[in-house]
């Protein structure tokens, strides 16, 4: 059946064949640990379809291939730790690149068109089926995380130049951050309850508060262990950028959003506020004559 195919095409098909087998195993493993019955059933069905694709490619290569065990472990781990949505979409993004190659092989392999259509349908099914709580409340997480990054990086920049004592800066920042987290959570709760759009405003407020507190802890950490306030500020700003980078990458994959635009926007706002408040701290220290 592979008489019309070149040696290079057969080797390429073997890669497709291995990928389909690998992903069928990943879907099967995830279906066994997914709590929601509906999600598990769809994952199992997609896993079986991937196995059918493997058999189709096998007819052309006339050989068996072994699955990519490292990829199975990697994406299973990612899905379990970072969520089903993120893990699967990250894996399916790689499948999109493979579909571009499929186009060049349609003339010799009619079944390739069917495989492409099914892969595209897989993505739609996955988007519709996944109902993760963390993604339901992503707006609240963004609210807490974004406010903490903007407010606390700015506050720590101002405190750093005004106070110039890492322990005092850490104490002031921690008190400010925790108080702000309670205020933000309470405001989110009252806002969601008032508009009636959120079924569980208490849970939404909890996500906001937790995201805020965790960000506060990460940003203040350098001041707890180092004595040079300028070094601490530099590390804090780096941590802020890394938080923005990691979170926006996660959301861009899980929610199909534009990563570059969201990252750039959040980074500019956070670092811009930090620069502004650093200047305010200098003015406060100069004109008030504060010396700690």
C-alpha cells in the first residue's frame, strides 16, 4: 500500500503514527483520572479515535512503532498539575503544526483529510467539554493577581527608597498587602453579589484573595532574606515579570488568548507604576527628611 510513497514520506508517516499512538495513551490515562463522567467519556472516545488514526498510518508504513514515553509522562504530569484544559490544549497546539504537513500528503493519502477533520473536531469537543473550576473563576484570579502586581510592586518601590531598610520594607509591604487582599476580596464579593451574575460570589472572592496573598508573599520574599534594598527591589521586579509571563502564558493556552499583547500590557503597567512610585519615594524622603 506504500508503493507510491517515497522513503522520506514513509519516515514522516511513522512520526505521525507514533504521535497518534502516544496521544491515544495520554487521553486514555487522563480519562481514567478525570472525575467528571462526561469529560472522561469524551476523552476515552478521542483516545480510541487516535488509535484508529494509528492503524490507518500503519497500513502505509506496514510496521509497528513504539509510543513516545517521555511525551506521555510530560503531558500527563502537566495536565494533572496545571489542569486538564492547559495540558490538552498545549498538546493539541503541537497537533496544529502537524496538520500543515498533512496538506502536502493528501494526494497520496486520501485518509489524511479525514484525520485532519477529526483532529479539528477534537479541539472543538475539548473546548466544549472541559469545565474546570479554576478557569470558571479566572476573572477573579486575574483581578487579585493584577491588583497585587500593580499595587505592591509600586508600593515596594516607593517603600524601598523612602525607608531603605529591608526588614521595615518587608513588614510595611506585608501589612499593606494583606490588608489590601482582604479589601479586594470583600469588594469582589460585594460586586459579584450585587450584580447577581455570579452563582457563588464567596468562592469568587476567595480566588481573588488567594491570588492576591500568594503574589504578595512572592514579591516580599527578597526583603526577608537580603539586606540590600536595591538588590531586593530588582529581584522583586524580576519576580513580578516572571509571574506576569507565567500566568499570561497559561491563560493564553487555556483560553486561546493573545499572549504577547496581554503580557506586554501587564508588564508595562506594573513596571510603570513601580517607576512612578519609586520617584514618589525619593521625593517623600527628600522633602520630609525621613531617615530610617
